């Protein structure tokens, strides 16, 4: 590859290096990164000098992390030409099931075992809804938008039904560790270099998110399955004619998204040690918008893991900045909507120019 | 009527004592209530080009899709290298050495040339995509076909019709299939590009491939093919040897007009 690449790239004249800059700047991830940097500078100058500073950054990451678990598989689902609205319902159902299981079984078994059981139950709920979504869309050929709207409401209804108006607070104490800072702080006592690298100041979900980001990137860009996701989203029929099992790709995509949403719910339950059925609100639109801002096409076949990560950062940065700058929080949605509008408009514009490549 | 007379002159490869690479007999296929194929026959030997002709909706693409594993036939028999086979999906066809260029090309517009060349057949090393090797080989294939692509990392949606056709053909050639099914490979091409495509197909014939080409362009058909199979309303009405016929006769068989 290196040799052949050179034939195209290093034609040594200025035109070539100029076009390389152009190509780099045409990358959505680079554009977004620049926007984030400029945005941060503006917010810092505009009255919040601590924005994303050493104190704010770990807290910021801990706020982004649960969404990050969901945005990665959601971006992959979008790249595969699909769509899942049901994540919010799944996450809330998972929260409620965690609280319900604790309240029923607390004291009947070993705490660690109970925590494992609780996590397993939450994830299973995500698995089941994911399988239903995948089955409906692939076998029954149901429309993904309507299917996942329906399963969203069913999962949400099940959540409020199981909760039955109660909010449960009797959790096993060590369940908190799932979303806490403490485990890493303890580790930092033992390994001082972790403290120096500030890693020990980060909460656990940041590491789950890091693992999910890495796995997502690896699968999407370095495995056959990842290329099959792109193929399925790019041209379902064309991919199938070339031997890609598009139904398998789709089913796995829905299951991964469902389980990630369930994990997001488990993390939230751990953070709150409380299990209201409306813990997660707007998760579905937040992660879909983030993936789209990051370059994922609703028509499928395009997008990236890095783009989704940066897109989600941007959404949360806007929220954080609104608060830190003391702007009326009521306007947050207006700003988010405007950003999404701009991103989609920019997409359409650059497609007309044939510039995105 | 034309059909019986034509059948009398049918010249399948089998009857001439040469072993065909692929034979399809009495293929039937219905889409719901539409009987796309009634009783279709075709066969092809190594180093031979068979043209498959017929009016719009005659069932040519359907027959190609049955042979490529895209559709399952309702009835009929497919024999590859003397063995009766069932082709349930595109991977079965690939394993039998059958490769197809579809009428609509079935390319992935948002993906680059490399990804399109290898879709469904990606190369890996230790489970990880071997992108270096795929890119190197893609460059080689593209150079062999003498197509002037800007780069193998160009997305297909930025390519011209001729360049897309070249990518679709490259995919078929690259994996060394012996039986090539080409559904209207020249339809989207300009005069010069069509000419180049025909030369390429002739070149593949010299490499002993068995090739079935669907085309509406009888000039193209007569330039490259050895035999012509005519399909009408989903039935094979006859197979003619090129030297023994002319375009007037072929047109009559296509349309069902009486032979003079
Ligand atoms: N996927 C499908 N679903 C339903 N009917 C179909 C489908 N594909 C083809 N048909 C019908 O089957 C018949 C044969 O179609 P086919 O595409 O094989 O024709 P063709 O000979 O390739 O025509 P053309 O020269 O226009 O490409 C037509 O009547 C067509 O309408
Ligand atoms: Mg056709």
C-alpha cells in the first residue's frame, strides 16, 4: 500500500500537498475537532475560564460516559442503514429492573452475587428488546423507525409498570462502585503513576466508554464484519448479492445497541442509587443527533466512531457551557437544535459540492 | 411460427460433444403471480461467449440472478462441470466459480474501489482486515484492466459510468471465476468505453472463461459471441450459432414474428 499510495500522493509538487490539506480539512472528524477547540476557547474567554479545565474535565467525562456507551453502537447501526429509537425505553427499563431486583432479593444472597445477577438482568432486558427489534426489521420486514418507536413505548411502559409509582432506594452499597470514582482512586494509591497521569481521578464509566470506543473502532474499521456493516448500509441489495449476510449484520447491530442502552441504565442506577422509571430522557435523540453531527448518514453507509465520539462531546459541551456561562438553561434545546440543523445543512451543502471524501 | 423452426436449429454445446461448464435446463421462476421464467435453457463452454437476448421483461436478468444465487428457481436443473448443483445464495455461486456483473452493477456508492472489489470476500490476517494487501492487489487489478481511476481509494459515487463498470468487471475477474455472467455490460457506456469493454470480454474468453453476456445491442452481440440464446416471455425459443444466422433472424425470434 505504501508504495502505491506514493504514486498518488507525493507527486512532490505544491498542488498535491495543497490537495492533501484540502482532503484533510474535508474530513468530518477534523472539522469537528476544530469546531470543538474554537468553541472551548470562546467559552473560556466568554466568562467560564475553567471550562474543560483540570477540575471540570473529569466531571465532564463522567457526564458524557453513559451516553458514550450508546452512541458508539448507535453510530454503527446508522452506518449499517438502520435506526433505533428504543434505547431510552431500554435504558429506563434496565434502571427499574435493577432497583426492583435489589428490593426483592436484598439480603437473600451474597452481595457480589446479587450485583452480578442485577447486571445480568438489566443486560438481558436490553438483549431481548434488541432481538425483537432485529427480528421485526429483518424477518418481518417492518420499518425500523416505527418498530423501534413501538418497542420504545413498550419498554418505557414496562419500566413504569414494574416501578408501579414507587422509587426504590434500597441498593447494595458496593453497587455504587460501578459508576464511582473510588475504585480508581484506590488503585491510584497503589500505583502513583496513575495519579500523576490523572487517570485515578476518573470515574469507572469513563473506562467502560473507552473500552466501547476502542472495540467499536476495531470492529468497524479492522474486521470483515465492520466492512459488512458499511456494505449493508451503503446498498442493502448490492451487499446481499455479493454474499454479505445483511440480516445478520442488522440483528447484531440492534442487539448491541439494546445491550449498550441497558448498560447505560445500569450505570445511571449505580450513580443515583435510585431507580425512577424516567431516569433517562432524550437519550435516543441525543445519541442519534451526536452520531449525525459526527458524520453518520441517516441513509447509511457513512460515518465513523471518532466522529460519533466528537459529536457527543459537542452536545455535552453545549450543555455544560450553557450552565457554566450562566445562560438560561431553558434555551439549551434551542442551541442543540440549531447545531443539529447546521450540521445537517452543512452535510447537504458539502454533498452538493462533492467535497466530502 | 418462429419457435419450432428455431428449435430445429438449436445448437447446444452438449450435442456437439464438448463438455459445457454450465448448463441450465427448464428453469422456472415466478415473482408472485408474474411468471418471469417459464422454461429457460442455456449452456456455456470454456472459452466461449454466449449472448442472452430478448425483449425487455423477457426474463434475462431473472435467469442471470437464478444462476448467480440471487434468486432460487421454482423448478429446473443447473449443472456445473457435469455435476448437478443447487445454488442457494451468492456464496454458493462463488464457490462454484460463478461470478456476476449485475445490470445495476450492485456497487456500494459510499465505499471506495478497494472495499467494492472485496465486498463479501475481504482478506484478513489473524482475523484483522489486511488492508495493505487489498489495496496493493486492487492497484494491480486496476492497472491490468487499463482503467484510468484516480485512485483505488476513490469512492464509487465519484466515478463515471464507465469507471463503475470497470470496477464491477474487476471484481468478477479478480477472484478467478471461470464462469462469468454479465448483465448488459455495455448498456451504460459511451462508444469508446463500450468498445473497450467488448475487447476486455474477448480477452477473458481467450483465458478460457465461459461467459454469458446479456445485451440489447445486436452489433455488440455479433461482434463478440459464439452463440446466441433467445429468450421470449421467459422461455428459451432457440440457440443459434453466430455464423449460421444474422441479426434479422435474431430480431424475428426475439419479437416472435414469423420467420420467412
Ligand atoms: N424483483 C421482482 N419482483 C417482481 N417482478 C419482477 C422482479 N424482477 C423482475 N420481475 C418481472 O419479471 C419479468 C422479467 O424481468 P427481467 O428483469 O428478468 O427482464 P429482462 O429480460 O432482464 O428485461 P430488461 O431487458 O428490461 O432488463 C418482468 O415481467 C419483470 O417485471
Ligand atoms: Mg434485465
